[in-house]
């Protein structure tokens, strides 16, 4: 019985720690969250501030249906694996009827 209590206590503490971690991540992302349908700013996607958005950076954003690869491919006009600010601002999302 002592082993069960010890294991339960450890699991409970780990669960509380995870909850705090997820809460901190959610608060950090809260500043980047937007209303559904609202387009993010280029700077909010360019996480390292180097002037281009890589696929790894783009994957961290919220996109419809988690279609990161499809959307990234549409925006990356020259197919070099990076989105420049010019590509981003000139891209027109497809209309959804």
C-alpha cells in the first residue's frame, strides 16, 4: 500500500508540474493568438527575427486544419523553403465558399 501512495504522489506532482508548464506556454502564445480568420503579422511568424520564416517557425503558428505544409507551400512563391516578408504580404489566401 505504501508503494501505491508513493507512486500516486509522484504522479500527482508530475501532473501538477505539467499543468503549470502548459499554462505558461499558453500564456506565452496568448500574445500571438488571434481571432479565427485574422491573418498574423510577419514579425509574429519570424520567431528568430532574421527576416525570413522557415517551415520550423511556421509550424509553430495556428493554421486552419493544421495544413502547415500546404499553406507554407502556397506562400513560399519561389520554393526556397523560406517565406520572405514580400512573399508573405503579396500572398492572397484562397477564398473559402
